[in-house]
C-alpha cells in the first residue's frame, strides 16, 4: 500500500522565513528522510508552491478555471498527479483531460517545488 503524507503549515509563517531559515528546515527534513529512503520506503518529496499560484478547475463541460485553492468543505484531497509541463496552460489542459474520465472531481493545479526528485523525473527543477 502506498501512502501520501501531506504536510500542512501556516503559509504566512513559512513565507516569512528567510532563505537561510527555509534551507535549514529543508535540510533537517532531508536528514529525517534519508534512512526512510535508504530502506526503500520513501519516494519523491515536494513542497507545493504558494496558494496564490494555485488554480482550481471546476464546473460542467470543460469547466471554469478559478484563481486559488477553492475546495468546498465537503471535498477532501484524495489524490494527486505529478506532471511536468513548460506552462500552466499545458497543466490545465492535462487536468481537463483527467476530468473527461472523472467529471465529478475538482482539480487544483498547483506549481510544485521539488527538493528530492525521483530518479529522472523533475530533475531539471531540483
């Protein structure tokens, strides 16, 4: 069984960190991840970019793209797809393709900052 471990944080607090403070926290996290990765139980890790950069695709047909992460309180994050495209428009097009087979889903499209990429995937952004 695979599990996603989602990290929640107060965004304003995280954004107030200096680059040095942020790097120190990431270094400590990578330290904790190292034995998990060595044991074969840990895959790629990523931090979602700022919520102000999030987009949500919802509604009938091709759907409407809204600024921000606007999940309804009755909706929960149940999964994610990690994709690599050059533009936000291409990522939105991929989300639209996914909605064609899962039209009741709401997809949030959000830039990701990889700090521990999987072999080959996302390596250009590390």
